[in-house]
C-alpha cells in the first residue's frame, strides 16, 4: 500500500538500481514564489536501513544556513519486508525536515513514488531531495550576463571518482 493515499503499488523482483523520476515534467505547484537562480539537482539515495536519527537533516540544515544549497523538496519511500510501500513528503517527516523544506514545491509527488517503488528491495528505503546549488548563483548570473546558459550539469558520485583515480594510479 502507499501511505498517504489509498492507491496500491504491487512489488516485483527488481534490480537494486532505482528508476529516476522525471521532475522536469509540468506539475501544479503550491509554491508559486519559487525563484530559482542557480542549477537545481535531484539527489536519490538508497538506504539498506530505513531508520533515520537526524544526522542527514542536520547536515542539510547546516548547508542551507551556510548558503551552499537551498532545499526545495524532499520525499522518502520505504519498502518493508512484506513488500508494502510507505512514502512521505518532508511536511510529514517531522518538524526539522518540514521547516527545512518549507511549503511543498510539487516537484516530487506520488507519481515519483510509483517510478521508484518497484525497484526497491524489501527492507530498503530511498530518499529523494531536490535542491538548488545556491553557491552557484553568482556564476550563473555571470554566465547569463555574457549570453550563456547552463545546458547540462552532471554529478559524479564520489565512489566513481575514487574508482577512476585508482585506475589512473594503477596505470602510472
């Protein structure tokens, strides 16, 4: 079952990799004042343990307070041992995360749960976070001032960089 809501998502055996929701599609939004001045990223993190104790929210708060990022939306999906799906948005996850995200942007929603739930292994969870790279506002303004626009931005996970560095070192 999906929580909140009454719709059911059936589980199936699937690889541990997760589908990536398409947050670029048009959606109605409750947050009309979303003024984005820097690149926005969707971060999807899979957890083998779905019990959280606050360290991640504390670090997100620190980054937001420092002006490094602006958290726009967050959503978590959990699959229990029986294969039932539970999900919640930031406003339902506790005061600290709700305060960090503020009003829901509408960028992450129930259809994102459907896009990712089938790929989850029983007993795992996925956290989805949409955030603005506010550290890049000045760079974005400078690029736009010269008639440029950011057309693509790729994030490389730290493990992939470490693997590449090890291969380079082996070849040296």
